[in-house]
C-alpha cells in the first residue's frame, strides 16, 4: 500500500497509526497538498491528503480509508462492535475531523506554522488569540464531558474515534497549545494514554523529519527514521493553492 501525504497532517497521522496498529506494511509519499503535482490532482480532486493506493484501488478521505482498512484487514478492529457504538464512534471521528480540524489546523497550525514558511504570510494574532482563548477551550469542554476516565472511548483498545481527537490536538501542541490538565484532567490523561501507544508514538518520531528538516532533505530524514519512502512522488517544488486554502 502507498499512503500519499505528510505524516504531520492529522488525517495522515490517523491512518498511519491505524496501519501500525494493524501491523500493515506501507510506503509513504510525504507530500503536503500544497506541493502536489498535476497527477496528485487526478488522484485527489479536492487536493486533500491522505490518499491510499492499494493495488489498482485509490481511496480518498481519512474516514473512508479507515473504514476500508477495517473491512479489508479486520483482525485488529478500530471501530467498535454494534450499530450504536459504531454510530457514536463515527460521530466523534467527525467532530475530530471537522471541528477540531478546523480549529487546530486552519485556525492555529496552518497560520502559525505553515503559512509563514510556505506562503510568507504572517499570522493574524487576533485570530490566533480567539482560537486559543475562546474556540479551542469551548471545544475541549465538550470533549472533557465525553472523554473516558480510563482506557479508551470504547473499551481497553484504541480506536479511530480516539485517534481522530488526538491527532488534530497534536498539531495544536506543535503550534504551542495543549489542554490544561487542571481544567481538563480527563482529556489530558486520555491524550497521554494515546501518545504512549506504540502505534501512535511511532508517528511522533516522524515529526523532526518534517518540521526540523529542509524540504530537500525530508525524504532522506524519513528514511533514516525507518519509513519506507516511495521512489516515485506526486510532489512538486512549487507550492500551489488548494480548495482548502483561505
């Protein structure tokens, strides 16, 4: 299998953690969507990551990919049993992907970390303050009310719903914001349990190869971190806008 997308993306990280959890081999083409070439547009018409290529099958969207992996490789499930629990898991994943993704990525990580380096665009400090002082605390209040006091959302094993909350909040942490354990103790402890899992901790070892390495050295840095990097890439050297950019 080939995964197209940077491992710092919360959506890519979610899929990589699932692959590690299930013990599945993969190659990685670590592009950001801003650096995708014309062939990437054919793979991903919305120019979003991740994309999974499994033989002649191309699958877009992390939720669809996660469900495909769970159906095709069911030995280590990431969705709970039963329609009620699965509905709850899908809703929490949607909340993580949409609301937290909007706040952590587009409200914080992108303007603070990505835009100044890729597009030479300084962040709007007032907008950042609103996200960290108002919007994210409101979101974490909701998460705190639903966070498990022990284990994970649907028992003793991590699932896609847990990962969908943890992954965007990891980007918030990279951008300098983490939930205060004094205000949100269940959430903070739950995130620590997820971060300690080998399947998730492995994704964190990829971060220096992306965040602390020049663009021309990232593929080599990922290989040094133990990633099987694809020989062919859907990337290009020139950034271009995508449907998600504001």
